[in-house]
C-alpha cells in the first residue's frame, strides 16, 4: 500500500469507529452489532500495529489507557473555573432574578434550566479539534492535569466531529458514573473483598485520580458538557446556541433543558426536573438556572467566585430522623468487622429503611454515634442509607457508646487492624461467620454457581459441623445426607438436586474455582486473566510476586494478595482437598486435529502480558504448531507482544503474517 492510501485507510477507520462510538456512548443508539464494531476496531488495531509510525494520540485505539503516572501535574486554567452560588428556596431564586433585572434594567429575560449533575467538574481543551488537555477544577485557577485518564472515557471524543473544528475550544462539564454502573461496580468490589465506594461522586473523583490509566479505562465514567472556558469562536450568542454547538462538535450535553420567559416558569421547570430526578441515569443535586443571552451574561459579569448570570437551585436530599435501636457488627468473608445501625424502621425516598452501615469504627467514634441515639439519616446520593449525625441534644443519658471490639463478636477471637487500613479484622480463620461467608461466596452464581447452596443451607451445614471449608461440600457421608433429607424444608428431592449440582460443579473451568477461593482483590475477571496466563491454579500458586505483577491487568495489591494466600498452609490444604475431590485445577488441553495453527510455523516476540511463555508454547504445540525461535521465509505467523523489536521488522520485510495479542487470545479461545 502507498503511504497515502495507508493514511487514508487509517483515517477512514478512525472516523467510522468514532462515529459508532458517538452513536453508542453519546446517543445510546448503536447502528451496528458489537461484532461489526469489533471487526472494525481490530482492523484498525492491526493496521496501526503494522504501521506504528502512523499511530496518533487521538486514535480510538488509544482509549484503553496504559500510561502510568507517579503524580498529577498542576496546570493553570486559561480562564478561571468558577463555581455557582446556591439557592435553596423560591425566595432566594426570586432575589436572584431581582438582582439580574436591576443590573440589566430589563425585565424580559429568558432563562435556561438544566440539571445540576453531581459529579466532578472538568475542563477539556481541544486545539484544532484534537483533545489536548483535561484539567480538574482544582482551586479554580490551577487544576490537576488528568488528560491521560480523561482520554479513556468513551463518550468524550478525542477529536471533535466537524472537519473544520474551531482553533480553540475548551468544553467544561461534569464527569460522573451512572447510578446503575455504580451499584454494579460496588457489588463487584464487595465480591472481590474490596471496600465499597460511599457514593458515585466519590467513586468518580477516586477514579479520575488513579495513576494507572488502564485502571481508569475500566471504570464506567461518563461526561456531559454545559459551559466553556477559552474558545476561538466569537459567534456563540446564547446558552441554547452553546448547547447546540457542543452537540454539533460531538460532545454530550445534559438530557434536560428548558427555556423560560419568567421566573415563575423557571420554578415550574425546576419542579418538573425534580419530579424526574429518579429517572435520570446519573445523580442530580439540583437545577442550574442561567440567563440565556450571552450579551446579557457579559453585562452581568462575575463576582470573585461565581457568575452573576447563573445560580444553582439545590434539591433537598430526603432526610429522616429515627432511633438507633442497636449497633450490630457484621463479619465478612475476609474477616472485616463492619458496624451496622439497626434502626427503628422509617420511610425514606421511596423505601423503608431499617438498617444503615456505619462503615467502620473510626467513623462511629468521629460522629459520636451511640445506641439509643436519635439520628438523622439520609439516602446518600439517593442510594445507600447513611447515618449523618446523632442529635446530641435529644440524649437522656441512657445512650450506650460502643467501642472498637477487641474480640470478634462471632467467635471471640482477637481482632487486628492492618497497617494503612481502617478496617478491623477477625484473625480466626475458623470463625464460623467467616467460614459461612467463604462458602456462600464459593457457591455463588459468579463463582462455582452451585444453585440451591444458598445462605440458609450453608448456615445449617456449618452449624451442624458438616462442613467447614468448600472442600467439605464434596464429601458428605451417608449419615449426613440422611440427616439433611429429614430436615424441615429440605426433603429428598431437594437434597438429590443439591448433590447433583455439587457434582456438576466439579467440571467448572478452573477460573471459577479460583474466583470461588475468595482471595482478596481477585475478582472473576482477574481469575480468568490468571488462568489464561498460568493455565493452572498450582502454577499460579508457585508464581513469585514479580512474576504476577508483570501480568497485564494485575497490579501490586492483587499480586501481594495472591502471593500471601498461597503461602498460607491452611489455604494449600483446602486446595489439595479440592483437587482430591476431582475439581479441575488446570485448563483442559483440547486435542484439536485441525486448528488454525495445525502445521503452521510460529515465532513469538515481545512481551505477551497475557500468557506465560512456556504455557503459550505448549498450548501452540498442542494445537499442532511448530514454534521456532527466529523469523525466516518458513515462518507462517509472528506472534507479537509489546515492545517487539527486530523480529517484527524482519517479519514485515518478509511479508510474514502478524498476530497481535488480542487476536491470539481469540484464536486460542476458539481454536
Ligand atoms: S454552569 C461558572 N451548569 O456545579 C460556572 N455547572 O456548584 C458555570 N455543575 O462548578 C457552571 N451541573 O461543576 C453549570 N448544568 C450545569 C452544572 C454545573 C453541575 C457543577 C459545576 C460547577 C458546580 C457549582
């Protein structure tokens, strides 16, 4: 291909992919199937791999991140990033309107009403249409340069849509995590033994400040834009016109917008927005009212802190007062002790709330929360009930303070506080509650998927001393089975079904077993990655920490957790037991007569993060490939990882076909 046609092809693919990204992430109206999208994406990836000199930073392939920073640099805003004054009722809103008409000497003013999105403010600078820099608000004059992280956000274009983009365009808006994605993320974190985020905003802020952009790429961040910093276009004349222009440029704008001719209409629009609040995919904490006309905005100008042409109207988050009847302590799978407020049931934002997490003992002490206290509770970010404060004046002296436990409430074993953590943990591996939680996790849908082995049954089995670890469920004796059949609510059929499901689970793929072991920070996805790399749990168990860190997607925290887990004899014993019960610890080597690789000569080069070298070589040989060390005219395929060197050049010169890591994964999974 001539240089010109390569560039043309690359540009065509990028534009097409960007267009489909826009339809999917901004408009939520995809026009092609995932398969068609993946094919386009892979075609671009391949071409870029073949012609690395033509890779550009705004290419859609660069959205997966990869760059790691040691810290974020400060960078000055070209135009200060101000904040908004808040109002809380109609009087304050009317006072704002009166200030506006007084300055303008005009009472026919058009206002706009938009949602106030509860996320993290961002300013993104495009130069000649290309995303150059993304800054957080910081102190308003200087922000943190989070460009590499923002570039991973799917709904933010790396390049503005029009062919003749403005020379400078700073779009300002809000980064957020949709409510549904937030709940899912928290659930996953819980399953992985990680701390939950308190609300979507904290989660967004934490995600934007991650130093590893590949991690950021995995967070479900989204963004909308509603204002500007420096722009070279001088023709924008109103907020409405600005929102239209943002849309034309390919940027997402808020889902709700009203134009109002009077302050009464503004109030109506705000009420309408508030009534729709629950239906928004992201959290709103109010409405923003703006003078529509930019000439008027210019006359009104700014105070030191905020524009005089806009105001926020904050929605009340629904709160309620109730009494803490008790504070119980929950013990999790990894032994974490969490204080939970047992509340006198109270109706709040659509549901009856009778429990609220108090997160940890440090927080209980800081907020001075006692049993018997009247407390104010709130659905923090509309989702999780939280105890805001205790009403100290309402105390009568009968309230009871609780202190950080010294012993586990379930098994009385001493507790520890790990360095750098607030969590208090039960140290007893045999703690019945930990045992139960571990087995519940083992049998759960995402892990070994043993239907019917739910919470209640696990409780019964552990309490009867029938089981104390996952290995035991594969070893019931006849007496135990008879006993279970006679238990109330169980019966012959359900026990037979249970035993069948348990038996079936033995043939689960090893990643399910690995996930089921419940190693801290090892979720379903990392389990798959690890098995792909090592092919078996015993090989993983003997890996060094360095070896683990080298695997793509496995960070130091996960690596340490895995390393420590397998150095603990108790865990090795459980694994041994599971192996003896006939569970699959290794991926089957499928004997395939006619695979893609049969009779083909392959050479490996570069760092292949996904697979361990010898595992990969064996796998390829099993599929009939002849794996050799150097590229020649006899080579059919060169399999390239990162930082490939001279072998890649030679292969290109000889016209040897190249397989990248993603393609390799696909080919090995469907040989
Ligand atoms: S306009 C000069 N519009 O709320 C400031 N801000 O509390 C113009 N926010 O800093 C801001 N939704 O981060 C504007 N529709 C909206 C907004 C919005 C959320 C945030 C923004 C701002 C903060 C002020």
